C-alpha cells in the first residue's frame, strides 16, 4: 500500500507528464529543453536561499516546491529521451548518501568531524575518477557556479591535498600583495584595462582565500554586504527626501554625513 508521500510524488510526476503531453500539454512547457530551464533552476535556488535568509518559512515551503518542480521537469525530459527518470534520481542520491556516511549506515568509526570530512572528500574523489577521464583534482567543479563560490571550491580542493597555507599571516600578505599589483597597473600611463582586470581577478581570488581561512563563505558574505549597503542607502534616500531634496541636489559631503548618521543609528540600536 502506498503511503501519502508516495502518492503526492506520483501526483506531481503525473502533473509534469501532462504538462509535456504532445497533444494536450502546455505550449510553454512543451517548448522547453534541458538548456532552456537552467536559468529558472538557478533562480529558484536563489529564491530558496533568500526566503531562508528572511526566515519566512511559508515562502521557504513554497520556494522548495518550485525547486522540486525543476528536478521533476529535468527528470521528465530525461524520461522522454530514455536517459533516466525521477526514480533513478532518487535511487542515485540515496545510494550516494548511504555510501558517503558509513559512520551512520554502517558501523565504521571516525575519530572526529575532520575525519568524517576527509572520508567525504575521499568518496567524492573516487566518484570523480570513475565518471571522468579528466583526473585533475579540479575536475567537475561546475563552470556555472557564481565566481566567488567556484573560487572557494577550487581552493578547498587544493587545500585538501595540502596546497594551502597553514597560518593566516601569508594569506593576509597575499591580499596586500595583490592590491599593490592592482595599484601598480592603475598608475601606468596609458592604463592597460586588460591587465587591471587581470590583477583585480587575482585580488578577488586572494580575498576569497582569506574568507575561506576565516571560515566565512564569500558568496554569502558579499550578499549580506549588498543587503546592508542597500538598506543604508535606502535610508539615506529617505532622509534626504524628508528634507525636501533629491540626491542629485546634495553634495557628496552632505550624503556622507547622512550615511554616517544612518550607520551610527544602526550601530547604536
């Protein structure tokens, strides 16, 4: 006898199949392929993250449903092409999680959390070796990841094999070195924009490395910084408007004064 969860999943799969029915399906859904729905998948993942960040649990539930629909959509496309189906996806992740957690599902013992993480990385390395002819440690890091996240993953892979500083000092020194190299290009006459961009990339990569050593996820940290800046700037706009002015009627000194007021107010809350 099927339980309610199974029936709900079956119903969702049936809805997806009907949306893709060649005769009676939805024209928009019928036009889609693997490539065309990738942007929607990325957007839905960010909407899940945003809802969690806002602690809006009603939205989290809804956004998780939208993200699940993406998985179901890909699975339906694959089923139509005899590649795999939703059950294969579920079976694959179930097997992987069981294999990667022998301390939970078998009786293997690990000394501490670091040993658990090392086993996880070792299992992932085996999987990469089995799937790809590219045997590089850096194989299979998705190109479509946000650049900060991808840089963090590249560095983690390298660090797992000892290619990493073990103290914070050299990491900070590298950030300073890269900043100096940016400025060395900036003062050139004429400026070479390509070289400036290259040095800026090196600087950002070194800042990601500093974030990793401080156990801070750079993508999340930058998202939070964006939100903080936007919140403060909106308050500056409001303060200026209450004075009967617009931003372009204020000098930079006046705007800086309002910014400092907003910042001080937040710090004192």
